[in-house]
């Protein structure tokens, strides 16, 4: 149930031409951002994750010189409100932000360049997580959390249909066909008509780079061999009627898995407690496995990333980076946030996740015949670091959503959608004054 909720080498020439890569320059240059703030300060921080406010309070007790004023900014219009606040000069210093929106805000000049300031906090995080806060090679925030992808499947029904957990995407296709031969009403997978995240995940896992910095421009690669290989798996799922189409907007979506109508899913850490409370009939019948891969010699998986962005106008970016790094990398903070009691659903974006894995697993949901903790730890280590969010990723995703429904209805081929997205992305970036070319 992959539902939408990165390493690029940047040569010196690319770093120098940041304004070409991101259209607008950052809200503050990092010569200023690297300076040490003196005296007592207060930082406003917008977030909408349970458990974070308590952590801000814990920080405040230990750091009287840097007080954090937490604002619960939950709501569908939070990003519009943030944009308006930056333009009005009333923005918070810090805000939670997903990787795609961080890239978009950076492109529009709404964030602060903290490259030099943040450098000393980089070591604990995975390279893929750091890429999410560094579009175009310039850092605008600190990673907050990750959601590496792995597989959950109905072990009882896999045994019934004589199939095993798929190691590759070809295996998944073959397993889906075998199940369909026995019961055409049972699906191996689900792809919602409104949610193209499956294609994003597959492309990431295939080693594709939809956005890549190349000198002074962005190279856009929706039609590279790696991207088309991912698209072909989606096409096979559609053509062979191997996927259900349960909408994630439907409250009854969980029934397709709980009742055994769909028998596998790619999933992640933040979703586990949701399943534990919504799969009453199938509790204890599930098992975890590694996400299918394209290349067993170089297994990759994907992950969404949450970040803590430093907004334009922040007067104390050094203190902001210090708090953000403490929040998402200190043992003190992570031990609390990864405890299900915090209800944060946060999974660390750090290299060593081993101290935080076991307690997030709802053991009653699984049959105990596989090492769930090892599956999750492996997934965290396999996130492909080639993936990069580009300046118009959020807009591109909206465009993809418009076409995705037609793909699911067999009205549009995936390869044609990819070609269309490549043209749209290149044209849109160039229209905005951001130099872009098609890969190859």
C-alpha cells in the first residue's frame, strides 16, 4: 500500500550557478548563515507531527538560550500559508516539509541557504536523506524522517496459491498471474487511480533519475532505460489485471487486504500501526519481506523523506539548524519519537536505525516466521541515493496525477505518459527561467 505521504554529484560549476538551477536565489547567503548567533533567541517552528511539541518542550528545558515556539500547523493548506507568510515577512524560522515541497520552496527563493552551517550535522544521516534537503547541491534544511519501502504479504494466502514472497518485480508479476489463474478476483497488488506513487517507487528502485544536475542545468530523465523499465512493470500490472484499484480516499480501502482480495503491498514504517488497527480479520496472518528489486546484485528501494526546512527571513539559521539536527538525530529525541506512545509515526533518517526498529513493529499483525526488524533495517540501508527532487517536482506530480487515472483505465500507455511528463517538465522549467534538457 505505497501511498504518497537521492545522491547527485554537484560539480563546482553547478554550485556556482544555483540561480540557474533553482531560478530564484535563496533568502539568505550562507556567509551570513554560518555566523554564530549571540545571546538568547526564540525560534518559531511549524509542524503537524504528533509528539514533536513534547520534544520542543524537552529541548527548551535544556537550552534556555534557544527557545522553540511550536505551532501546530496541521491542515491541507499549510504550504499555501507558509508561502504567504514568507512573502509577508511573518514566516517561522523552521517548518516541517516533505522533500518535494522543499525543492519547490527553494526554487521559488523561499528558503535560506544553510549549506555551511548544516555541514557539521550531515554525518549521522543517510546520503539519500541529505539529498532531500539539498536540491541542486545546496542545503536548505535538516532531514527529519524517512519511510523506506518493504513488502507486507498475506502468508496464509501465499501458501494457499503456491507462491513465495517475490524477490524481483518479475517475480511479483509471475506470482500475480499464478494467483489470477486460480481466482481472477484476487489481486497481488493495489494501484489507486488517484495515486501514482507506485511509479515513483518503481522508478527510484530501478535507478532512474527523473531530475539530475548536469553542469549548469537540470537533466530530465523520464524516458531513460531505467525509467522505462519501471514503467513496464506498471504496464504489465495494468495489462494483465493483476492490481486492484482501491482508492486511498475510501475509508473501506483496508478491506481489500483484510478480506484477502489483495494479498500483498509495498509499505513502510509509518503505516504499520495503521494496519495493526484496521486488519481485524487477518491479524497474525501477515509477514514482512524485502521490497521486490530490479537487480538482485544491486538492490535498491525507495523512501519518502520529511525535512525541517529553514525559511527565508530566519534571523538565526545556525540555532535553527542546531535544533533541527537535535530533533532528528540525537538519541534522546529519537528514542522518544520512535516510541509508538508518541504517535509521531516517525522513522529516523539516520544511518544507524537499529536502536529504533523493534518497538515500532506491531507483533500481533505478523506470523513471526520472518525477522521483521531485519526487513525494516535492510530497507533503510537500501534506499537509492541517486534520486533527486527537482525544482518543479510538486507541479510535475500534479500533472502525473491527471494522467495516471487514464493509465489505470487502460486509456493511456505508461511509456506515453512518461514521454509526456518529460516534455512537460522540461518546458515548465525553461518557462520559469530554469535551464533544463531531456536526458540522452
